[in-house]
């Protein structure tokens, strides 16, 4: 049986890993997630796997750069208003933020026979809900900017008593796409950073650890590609 649980109230894409992203009215869900999400990343060639990526966990100033995908081109706006492409000029701009030599990596469209998650994290799409945000605000005792959690979808639930933990292993249908909820997102120090001021407040991560065992939001994999728009109803199957 399929039933409605809410609707998409915000879509966000992050073309460069650990840069600020962009708000979208509509998006294409590809086999690895939102098309254009984490298309590009900075990394340390001496390291392997996820440890090789240079992110805002190592230098919060990464979040002061905003990335957009225009067609197939990644464009970046710096904190001082200057514009960059995904090129050596941007690398020269970011290199001083790291003590280690950085390299740039960009990803082509995934091969259907060998799908690639690009530089996304453990799951293809990260989802949070308005209900969970309000609950965490009550636990923390402060107003929360949902951008701290760098989710792809913010869902406004139709039943505020619903817990997305009940979605585990189930399928969500939204727009033309279908997603399977696989696991919780385990939070790290990234959420302690205010997305605008970059001020750090470690008390948020402490509260998420104490009250939620570091789990906030869920990861979903793609079962069916398609378009998703703001206002699309979300159904659970």
C-alpha cells in the first residue's frame, strides 16, 4: 500500500564537495543521486578513499565559497564576490587553506554498467524533515538553520508524529523518481558551523550525540531515475 507522508519543500545541490551549494526548483535524479551533486572535489593525492578529500572539516573557510552548476559548467563565487571556474585559478585560491598539496577532481556522468557515486557520502541522497528539525531545535534550545545539515531534500511531513526511522528499508516515490531509504546519517563536526558566519558551536554536535546517538537525517539510494520538483508529494511504499 502506498500512502502520502509529505512534500518536498526544498531541494539543494552541492556541485563542489564542502562548498556552499544552490537551491533548486527542480532536479534530475540520476543513478547516483541529484544530477550535478558533488561533481567536483579537492583532494590530497597522498591519501586514499574518503580520507583523501579536503573538506570544511579541515578548514571551515571552504563553506564561504558557493558553487553552482550552469549547464555542464561549475561556477564558483568567492566570499569577496569574485567568480571562478573549475580550473587552476580556483585551485590557487583554495590551496592556501591547506598545509598539504591539493589536487582537483571532477567526475563525468556515471557509466550505467558501473555506477559511480562521485564524491557523495555514504548514500546517494540525504533527506531531512521539518519535524525532526523542530524536535532538534527543542532539544538544543536554539533556532536551527537547516543548511547546517547539507541535505538534498527537506521534506515537510503531513503528520508531525511521524519518524523517518520508520522509513528504513522502504521505498519513497517522489515526482518521477523512486528512492530506497537505507540508513541514518551519522553526523560530524560539519553541523557545528553556521553556514553564513562560519562560527562554530560544538554544543549542537554534543546534543545530537547525547540525544540522537549522532543520527540525524537519512540516506536514500536511487531505485528509479526521474525529475523531482518543489511541492511534489512524497509517498511511502
